[in-house]
C-alpha cells in the first residue's frame, strides 16, 4: 500500500523543493505525490531563486481535492506561493483537515505560514527560513535552528538546502504510518 502525499503549491513555489521531492519519492516507491493548487488553469510556475523557473502541471485542483484521500501534506517554500496560499480560505480548510486528523505535515522555508494563519503552532518546536523566526515566536512557537525539527505530526525544515535531511525524515515518518 502506498502513502499519498499532497504537495500544495501556487505560482512562485520553490522549484528545487518540489523537483527534489518528486525525484526522492520516485526512487522510494512507497509514496505517491500529487501536486495540488487553487490556481485555475493547468500549470503553476516555479521560482528558482533569481527568476521564474519551469511550469509544473497541476495534478488536482484544490476545489476538487478531498483531503481525506491523502496521508500527508507537504508545503514547500517560495514566499510568493505561500503568501498566496495562506490567505486562501479553501487552502486553510484543506490544511485544517491534516491538523484535525494528526496527519503528517511537512513544511520547508516559508511553508509554515498557513500553520501560523491557523494558529496551530502554539508551544510547538519548529524551524523555518530565518527571516520568519520572529513570526513563529510571536505565534508562541519555539523556533529551533536545525535542518529538521519534528513536533508531533509537524515536520519542518529551514530551506531547500536541508531538503535531503527533510525528505529522509519525512519518509521515515511515512514508513511508520504504513506499518500501523
């Protein structure tokens, strides 16, 4: 049985985080990735740190995606993408499902912002890109400067520089779900 992982993205997502995740989970065949976006149309554009990157096909539009069909959620960074996602009520409802059911949620870089909007990081240990450390502290979370931090079902990482460590840890969490 495979785990199905939703990757929530919008225009401006961190291309390396998504591309690296796709490559990692393709080689670890026990998980299937599904790119989900609230954006209308067929594609979302990535950001490669200096300019627009490649466009990626949307596997499912958020309006049609049932969060109950997914075992885990990854929200990659890309400040532009995440800033669009965290202000979208439908996105927040989708993310809330994972919180309510204690399903693994992985965040990279700015990917933690929707969790801040949902006020669910109080007293949680987390990491992120350093520029939003203050946001986490003000939301009563504990920011830790480590490659990967796990607190319950929340798994966070600083940037795509930590992607290998993040994906390995996230995969271990998913493997433990399969054994249950």
